[in-house]
């Protein structure tokens, strides 16, 4: 049936009765849906510092910096809010049960200073006892050890990290020796030194 | 004392200041209802004032290629004419006096805001503005014809009185021809206000606000004020001529307010339930349908008068 | 009468994107139209070649904010064409849901904008209010209102939570009455008829000659729809109608889109209620050398992607053709001879998406175009050769490409 303009008028009246569709936003905070993909956040308890998230991030929004000072090596992983596209790849790639970095429903991410638009997490690093280079994050090595079970004892780097965590050893007694000799094989080594001590010596 | 009172009448009540306040209020109602129809929240009460104040504080930019003097004078012409009409319409019921032929003055002055738009647009030297100007002129030619016919009809019904006092006493709406005349006058008012579906001259999405394109700052503010004043004046004009007039005594004030609100709501509803029509369609509509219907209404009125049938 | 040139763009309240049209106007009649693109070129194809196959989907997604699923869909289909993998049924259904949800919100967006261009701001607001519901659905399903990040080569990235389905279905159902009201209102409104009927007519022959796509061609009576013509997604597993009308004017384009929205709602409801169980990803590891094409019926028409892989983890060449690129030239047939006031709605009637369409243009400071497409290709080939010589890279032998697309 032809009803020109009648439907629009009814809808208009309905609109007047129902009231605005817009939310009272600043006064009533917006609550996104549970599945909303918001700001990814590091989890202090789960992140192992493996950098898988940095590897997969399509926008390059995750970076890291390894700082060695005074015998203590720390890896700081940054997540830049302004570059992030909230795709969730970091969470999907996270080796720590997808819990090390997780998308939150946090959406209110406006900021004034772009240089401060990041969040970071610090992870302890294990350094090579021969050359001082970074091997991996301590938690990462522990995670590998746990995964490997008894097979981990084939690698001094792994089992020594594990033993230190368990409090069974304080320092590697072999670490003080400074020669390219058999004792090196029992040290916590980076990949390069491992190659040299095993094949080169 | 007379001078003082006259000054007060013209400038404060019911003159310019009151008209300004009522105009802003009408403009707010229009925007608020529009917003609510569109499921939006709408602006706060003082938003039209904020807009104007903001514009007044801005720089005036005069076009290089146009005529700056005419460009600046045009909006003032529009504001002056629309305010004078408003004062004339409001003062008449207050002091219960009007002079013979003031209706003609009012009708004449009501065309001036549109003319001001035409002059200002033409003086801005912008090609889009010239498009808008050509459209505005065509539109004026369109709606003035049926508008004059229906005003003439009201004059005829009131017994050839061409003063506002005489017209406001007549009971035009209580007849078929009166209702038709009122509806057609409403369409013409819609066009005079430049509201959809007749906003062809400023068509934002086609010619970027057309005649207004070069206006900024205080001059644009003056146009905004003119529009607000017109939004108040034109419904009052309709009430005076077609709907029993205005009286500022007792319950009549309430009736006046009610009539005013009804007309305003009608204008807003038409505005919000129609797309913009093309200028040729607008001309066809006014010259064809509206002029025809107005002439028919006139015929009905004459017949009613001749045969003594009051409801015609 | 003197001919005036009315510029539309590069920045114009009519358009949300930078695009430049020169309308030559005789009085109120448009006698000629010229379109210029290239204001918003972002080098997406090159960016895509710099990312690996998995990451590229996110770049491709950002070709267009509105068809943020059409491009990844066509892209992953191109990759699946190279790798020859089967997508699991659940993933196909989820893909269909995302694609159709996008169609729904895109058409609603267009409807609102069309209303706005006609000065009918109430329809603008109503349509966009309706669009909020479908955007909420998309937020529940995918986690975002746009840029759904759901597609991956071989499957989808996220599963749909079964608990969400009743909420989503309720929201979709809420759209239907208002949509039907709007459709009937459009059908009956005499003022709207006056503005859109017989305006900007694209005849069937012109539509075929210009290779118009999507609703633009379907409104002209060309019954082509990738969803019907090829077997992909879940489209062939349910019953839905391809909307085809005959007149090709603006009104028919409105009607085609309005009816398509109702069909889309049917498809969405079917998909949500018949969502099969199973895996959502085929576990595609690596793309072999070869070339593949992928198509998808975007809201604006067929999106076409060509990808060439050399067996590494990045595309060697990625070519995107957005539907607007094919629909844009139809202006030559539709806008010429129309009224200036109508030109606006005719320009909008193909639902143009300019940033999808962007191509590079090199100009001198005076604005004169220095290179045309062919010269640009020659230029880039020369550059590639130069780079190859400098880096000592040999050209890829053609037989290393493996299978060749038909």
C-alpha cells in the first residue's frame, strides 16, 4: 500500500518519544563488549620475554632494548600504543599460554605526549659467561627447560638456569675459569660461543 | 516621553531585543526537535547564542574579487528588514494601531532578506555563490507568486483590508479556502527560510552553501541572526494573516504561543521528512501546484462570498 | 550561456575523501566531467610486499575503512589459490558472517550518505543509527567495529563464542523492522522519486561496456555477483536472491542496495544458526611459489587481488583492484547531460570509495600530470632493473613460478 511520508512521520514521532539514541558518554562511562580488542597489556606474571610478539607484530608496535650494566642485564620490552593496530597477533603468538601479553578492553588511549605513549615490561637476561653477550631472558630459558623436561640437562645453559631458579646453585663454579678449554662447555653460553667451544676448540 | 517609549518599543519590547531572544529560542527549538527526530541529543538552550558570539569574535574576511562594500552591506540589509517586519508585526497588537497598507510594507520587507542573500552572494564573486544566487532568484520568482495570491486571498476575506489590524480580526482558517491558503503560505515560508526541501540556494553538498560560501565571522553571524529572526517572524506573519492574529491579553497569549509552536513544528516536520528538490522541480511545484491551488482557493473564496457560503 | 567549471574536490563537503572532479556546467546542465585521482596514494601494494603473507592481511585491511574485510578476503583467497588449501567449514561460515556484516553496515552507511547528499539529513541519522546495531554485532563477533582482523590465509583468526550468538541474533532482528520501514518509505516517497527516478541512467549496454561491478551493474540489469558466480564462503549452502533491477537510475541503485541488505540479514541469520563445528584454521604453513587470484563481492562490487609468490614468506607482487576503479568511469555515461543538482547524487550513487581506488600520479608544481600509467610502469621497470643490477639480483626465472592461474 502506498503510504507516502506516513512511515517517516511515525518514525519521527517514535524518535521524539523514545529519546536520543546517543549515550550520555562523558557522564556515563562507555563499557565495551567483552570481546573488544583494546590496548594489549603485558602480564608481569606470565611474560617470559621471548620477543615472539615483536616478531609477529605487523605494525612494528612492539620493540625491545637489552641493557647490560654492572653485571646485570635487563631486557625492556616496549609496546607503543600509538603504532598498535589492536590486531591481537601478539596475544595469539605469545608462547606463555597467550597470557604474557593480552588484549584488554581498555579503549581510552588518548594522550598528549606521543613520546610517552608506550608501556613496558622488564625481564632479567642471562648473559654468556664467556663473552658477555645476551643469551635469552631468564624466564624464557626456564620456560624451555620446563618444556624439555630431563632433556634440558643436555644443555648447561638450560640446566644451570633451572638450578639457579631452584636455588641449588648460586654461581657456576666453572664461570671463573677464563681459558678456551673444556670448562667452557659447562658455562652458560651464547649460541656463538657454544659453537666455538664445541666445534672450534 | 513619546520618543522614549517609541525607542523602547523598537529596541527592547517588542522590538529588536525581544525578537532576537525569541528568534534564538525558535532556532534552538528547531535544532533541538530536529536532533530529537534524528535520535540525537541536540544543542543546549544557549547554543544559537554561543554560535553567534563565536562568529562575532572572528576575523572578517572580505573577498578580493568581489565588491567588499556591497558584500558587507547585504547581511545588514537582511537583518534590518527582517527586524522591522518583526517589530511591525509585534507592535500592532500591543498598541492596537496600524496604518493602511502596512501589510504591503510587510510583504515587501519580507522579500528583502532573500534579496540581501542574492546581493551578498553576487558581490562575493565566487562561482559557487553565483550558482546559489541564480537558484535563489529562481526560487524567489517561484514562491512569491503563490505567496502573493494567498495574501491577496486573506485580504479579500478580510473585506479588502490591507492593514494588519484588519487582517488579524478575520477568521480565514475556518474555511476551506483559508486552510488551503495557509498550507500554501506554509510552503512559501519554508522556501523563504531556506529549509529543506527548498534549501537549493545553499545546498551544502552540491554548491557548498552557495550564497554563504564567502561569508565568515561577524557577517555570517548577522546572517545567522537574520535567519533566527525570520524563523520567529514568518510564523508570526502566518498567524497574523491567516490564523486569527495576535492579541496580548489574558488567554490569547497562550493561544498565540500554541499557534506559534504548531506552525514551528509543522515547519520542522517538513524540513526533516524531505530531501532537497531540484530548482526546476521547485519552480514547477510553486508555479504549478501552489499557484494553481492558491488560485483555486481564491475562486472558492469568491464563490463563498457570492453565494454566501461561509465555510468556503 | 557561458560554460562554468564547477570543481568538486579535492576537499569538498560532499565527499569524505580527497578526490577531484571537474564539472563543466552550462547553466545548470553538466556537459562534461573529468575525474582526477591520486591525492591519497599510500603505496599499499608496496607495503604489502614488505610484510610477510600473514602480516600483509592487516595492511590490506587498511586499504579501505569500510570494506575492511573485502580486501583481506580477496587476498587470502588469492593465497589459498596459490597454496591450494581447503578452508574448514566453520572458518568459511565465519568469513561469510564477517563479509556480510560488512556489506550490511556499508550499505547502511551509503544509504545515510545518499540521504545527506540529497539534503535528507533525517535519513542520514536514521541509517547511521541502524548501522550502530550492526557495528555492535561486529564488535561482539570480532572485537572491533571495523578492521576486524579476522582473516588469515587458510582460515580465520578468532572463533565465534557460542554464548554471543543469541545476543547477536537479537541485535540483527532489531534492524529488520526499521530497515523494512526505510525501504517502504523510499518506495513510496514522491519527493524522493522526483529526485532519483530517471536520474543518472546507466543502461545495460553501457554497464557492460564500462565493466561496472556490484550493485551499480545489478541495478542496470546485469546479473553478476561473485557470491553466485563462484563457489566460496558459505554462500552456496543457503538460499538467497541476487537482486537485479532493470532501470539503472539512482532510484534502482537505492532499491538494489536496500533489498540486498534484507538478503544479507537472511544470510547472516542462516550463518549464525547453522554455524558448523570444527576447526577454524587449516594450518597453512608457507605459501609455495606461484601466482593466484582472489575475488570477493565487496559491498561496492567485485574486489580483485593478484598475488605472486616466489616461495619465500613475502609476496613478490601484489595487485589490488578495487570495485570503484571500475565503477568510476561510468560517470562519463551517467553524469553528462544531467542537472548540476543531480550530479551530486549520481556521483554518490556508485558508492564510491576513493582511497581503494587511489593510483599514483606524478605532477609538476603547476599541477600538470607528468606521467601516465604506461610511462609509470616503464619507469618502475627501469628502476627495478637498476636495483637488480646494483644488488646483483638475477631476474626470477619464469618456470620457477610453478602453476599459472588460468
